[in-house]
């Protein structure tokens, strides 16, 4: 398991970004990405949750190919995460109640009791993240330092956290 500090860092990065792109593998073998709102912003290092309709193609795709990727991006914060894991469809009404918020009524007019409403649970295996300076001044300064010194670390932090083994490492081949 990753350290509590690493998990807290990942949770802080993730909570800055509401909409993520969930990528699944279709029956035709192609990859499909769709925007979804993360339902549980307080990431605990184990799972992320999304609400969706049971009738969407992504539900069938997950049931056939559970390996997924969830991409978070915030150009304003200069923060990016790529979350790889195994997804499953959850129909547990108590969990749906726990994650329900009234903003979801736009998608589920029948409310939290809509029989078509399901959760997607992604059991997280690895998280690769990029975290750089957020302001335009910070970005410009970091770029200038990296350019002059040749030190890509000045652009921000890029690491892969394997949540199963607890190992944090630099990505292969650098940035």
C-alpha cells in the first residue's frame, strides 16, 4: 500500500478535478472514452466511483472487459492523473444512496430510486500523475528553468504510484 502521505497527495490532486474521462474497451476491441463526474472525491487509495445508467454501452463493456483507465486533467491547476484499474458495475442501493446528490436529477429524473441507476466502481491499481506549477507565472518560470538547466523536474512532479505494491517510481523513459 502507498504511504498515507502519497494517498493524501493523490486525493488532493484528484479532488481538484470533477470530470474524468473513463476509457473502456468495446466489443469491437476499440477504446472508448466518456466524461463522468467522480462521486467520491475523498480518494482512499482503493476505489473511485461514478454513477451511470445501466443501459449505456460502457456497462456492457465493463462487464466484458473490466480493465479501464480514468484520466483527470486540469490545465488551470496544471494537474493530470491517469488511473488504471479494474471496474465493476454495482447495483447496491445503499451505496447509491450514499453517493447520491440532487445534481444527478438532471440525468436521473426518477431520483436515486431509478432502477436504471448504477454505480461503476474502479478498484485502482496504479496512478500516474503530473503536478506542476498552477499559475501562468509559475508555469513560465518552471519552463524557463527547465529550458536553461535541462532539468525536467523543474516542470513539476511526474510519478507512478502502484497501489498494490506500494512502490512509487518515475515513469519509464522519463517524461
